[in-house]
C-alpha cells in the first residue's frame, strides 16, 4: 500500500473522530471515538470489500427483522460473538470468594411466580426432578437473609416456556432466603439444548463451523440490599460434551457442579413424591460482593 493511500485512509478516520467533538456527553464522545477507531482499523486491516460490507449490512438487517417481543436475535448475536460474556467480565470485577457471573441470556421474564422452601418450579415442564439447595452469603461468609433468587431453565426438550405459543409459565420462579441465608427448591436436571438457530445467527454459526449447543445449565439471578446483583448459571459437570464448546462462552470452572443422581428409593427432600423415578440433587452456595 502506498503512503498516499495510508494518509488518505487515516485522514478519513480523523475527520470522523473530530465530528464527535461538539458532543456535551463526554462518555458518549469517548465511546464513539473508540468505536470508530476500532471499526475503521478493522476495515483497513482486513481490506474489507464493498460486497463484504453489503453482506454484513444484509445480515444485521435480517437479525432485526426476526427480532420481536418473544425472540431477541441481537442478544443471540452478542452471545455467540462472546460480546455478552466480555461485558459481564468487564462489569464484574473479580472479588475474592465472590460467585462468578455469566451471561444473562434472552429468556428471563419479569414477574415469575414466588415459591417457598421445598416447592417445585417445573409446573409440569418435562425432565428429571432435581433438588437444588444452598445458602447466600456475603464475601465474608455472613448469611444474607431474604435475598431474592430468580431461577429459570429449559425443559427436557430444550425449550423455555416463552418459546411455546400457549402462554405457559413453567420452569421459572423466584424464592427468598430464610434468616440463615438458606434456600431449597425442586427444579429439573439441566440437559443440553441448542440456542435458536433457525435464523441469521444460526446460519452464521453454520458458516463458521460452530455448534449452536449450550452446555446444560440452570439460571440464577440473586439480589440483596447493599450487594451487587449476581447473574449466573450452574453447569452439570459432565456437560454432555459441551462444557468446552458452549455456544455463548458462558462456562466458568467455578460454576461446574455435581448433579448427583439418587436412587428412587432414597427419600426426597421436602416430602416430594417423585413417582418412583430417579432424581438428582445439587448444592450451590452463592457469595455476593458489596455493591
């Protein structure tokens, strides 16, 4: 590349950067300048063709067209590029003994049913019964009473309730810890499932030779006054082979837990009748950092 060409390209970048100088929002100005620096740098580094840029715009347009109040394709795109996980990492600075955060995902719903200790969140969703228990503390080990824990998960067929068309609410709820910070409820043993891959994000994954599968997991969001709200999952240790290839890069080693299968003859906690089936149990102690 000639020196004249380099100067011409840099001059354009400089003009765009200067265009944000009149913004009264300092943070917006800084973010946009950094974005333009990186975007122009990427275009120049890979020598992006006009056809490739047109294809990228068509792809983003398709992502927008398929997005509605039930499906958020832009979140899926952010997830599979690792952007969601990087934002989580940047915004949850490591604190000793704090439970690690991971991606939020597109399937959280406000207004989930409230349950109490020993209740079942499944509400008829298919899957193996799983007893989930633990305690919520601060990073010094002090119990956090009345912390709110939201939980949600896919059923055994790999679908969340909002992916069905019948308006059901299943496999999601919220519970409050007791005075000792303890909680316990029945859920389902997580199984692997694919993120929605019948749209542009799915075609992108196929084009780059990646699987849409997520490692089996159970979502948690935990909040307590004065503490940093935690969004995380726990993952099944064997992971059905997907722990090292989770499509949204959400797995952290500290969040991999033993879901221990119990013999049908083992008495289930909280008086649950499992109908003579095997069931599983897992313990997840949660540590929140100060806000």
